[in-house]
């Protein structure tokens, strides 16, 4: 029998506010253990939390960017559990009235992964295990999070990967989180079950907790899918439980039997007021959202005639697309800029982090200047390429490397002479061309371009050679 994977995600994203969700402690990553703490975020008796307005604003932005409906009224609840990383024995979260309802993330295959809701909550502290001892660091306690809960709409590992990447990309674009999985500012719990292909009924699911890398997510899902299928095939039953993924052995193991919401005795937090957001406030936030990557990508393809694969590379990170937007200003062919970015500038950026930061010495205005010279026919493409390499190295404008002589172009007599030489020096190619092999003429063209040091206009040269041969 063939089985289908069914998965849903709970994605925790740390918000990039300066201060924590209910106090004024710093949210900065790292720092001496327990140096970013106060009586409020470690929950000492007698202290009262005050909600950080920025957290609500960021949560609304996340909801709008994923097509959700923002609730005019939402509330904070206490999720009760006892664990050393949570000193007050409850986490302040949202269950009954979350900030954003519904929405979806659209994948490249056209499928929409529906979202159940997005809620805001506080992060817990961290346990550090060292030589048999366990220490607790509350610096992370009270750092604001959003949790994005999807419906079980994911049907393959590839869809899972793309879903996580899309969320990461959108949240970075709107600037609410750096989504650095390796630092834990984005973490995923995956609910996974299997069912026979064609069946509509959901199988029993397991939940793999707290994964902080896309590679681990895909490996863990592959492992868990196989494990569940093998179990069912051999006559067993999947048990609803919470699992931990071990990347060293690439296996999952049981942490505890899966809990339900009622196990946490959720109730309304009496210390915090109701969050009320008017439609006007929601629209105000919506108007400040930047153009989202998907829309940007479609605009590049439809309006600027950029090939889809290139458009998706240009929109992967906001810094790249903003650079591109500036560099194409006033140009007739934005594709020239796109080609330079993807072929030449990307070559100077070694890692994904470099691409994301896109700290290029050449400013978009300088690249624009070079492309204008190409469009005006003053500089030929080959010359422009070598000029750009020098610009990227030094950060100087193109005028530093292009002489008056370069821009004057070649006079027509010289071009004609070079074309004649080319024909005389390539008798074989000329024969082949005459016999109908169109491409053979490129040998003559190459000769002219080489001997003019790339200064001749390729179109003119081609026309000239053709007319001289016939
Ligand atoms: Zn604090």
C-alpha cells in the first residue's frame, strides 16, 4: 500500500523588539547568564506584567503578511506547567482569543497551506546541561514570541521545507524577526501522521519538538514517516506522543505522551488587560507593510520581464531586491541589472549570510550609471563586465575605468576593416555560413570583438559581416 504524509507546523518566532514582552529587560541574544532579568520576567510574587505595545504591532504585521484576520479583541491566558525553565510555573500565552485568525502561506506549486491562527506569548528560559549538572539561564524568559499554527495541509517533505523557508522570508521582509534558526529565534514543532493514499481520514499523529534547522526538520520528517509506515505495515499502531529528534543518530525518541490543551489548565491571565485593536489601527499597520516577496517576485516577472528563476533569486532577501529596485531606476532594460547581480555580484558573496546582508561596495546608483552607458550604446557589454569587476573590488564609480576613448566607440572605417579581416581569416566559417549554417558566422564576429577589445557594437558587427559576405 502507498502512504501519504500529513503534516502541520507550529512555528515559534522570536520578535526583534528591544525589550521583553512584559518588562523592560533587553532581548539581546547571549550575554552573561541571568544578566537580562528582573523581578517581572522571573515572576517574583508581587510584580505585575505590562504588555509591550510593539509585540502586538509585530504580531498584527505577521498576521496581515500571512493573509490572516486580525481580531479586534484578543486576550492573554496562562498556560500552567511546572518545569525549571519557567520560574513562575506558568507561561503567558493566548489560547481562547488569539491575535490573528486563519490566513495561509502559498507554495510555488500553487497549494495554500492554511494557518489556524497566530498568537503572541513569552519565551521560557533555557536549561544548560554541563558535566552532569544542570543550570538555568532566564535571559530568554519573557522574550516575545509569535507562534504560527498551521492546519495539517503539508503533504511532502519538499512542501515542508518550502513552507518554513517562505515563513522565514516573509517575517524577515516585514522586519519583525531575524529568524535565525541556529540561534533559536525560529523553531518548529512538526505534527506528523500517515494515511493510505486516497484516504481522507487523519491518522494518529506524533509531534517532533523544537527543531532549529531546516535540514533537521526534513531528516526528522523522513525518519518519522518511514517509522510510522513500518509500524502500520507490521500490524502495529502509532501512539500519540511527543518526540525528540536526535541529529547524531538521525532518529526520533519519545519524550512524553502527547498532552492536550486541557492538561495545561489554561485560564485568562487576571494581571493583563484585554487587547483591543480598532480597524483603523489595523489598516494603519497594513499601510506600513513593505511589498511582500511573493508580490515583488510576480511584479518582476510580469512588469520587468525578468525570468522567474532570476526573479526568485532577486527577491530571496529584502536587501537584494531593494538594491535591484534602486539600480534599475530609469532603465529601459532592468534585465541588464538583474544579470549583473546574479552573475557577477553573487560571485563575490560566498555564503547565504553574505547574500542576505548584501554589503556590496558598488552602490546601486553606481551600477545604474554603468547600465545607462550600456543602454546609450556608449559602452559594450564585454567592457562593462570587466569594469564592474573592478568597481566591485574598489567601490569606485565606472567613470574611473572607462576612458573617453572607450566611450567614443570605433569609427566605421575601422569596423569595416576588422570585418573584412575576419572574413579573410576564417574561410571555413564563411563557407559553412554560406552553406546554411547560421551559427558559423560567430567565428568572424568573435574575431572582430577580440581585435576591437570588446569595443565594437555586436549588433552592428553582425550586420556588417553578413552584408559583406552576401
Ligand atoms: Zn525583566
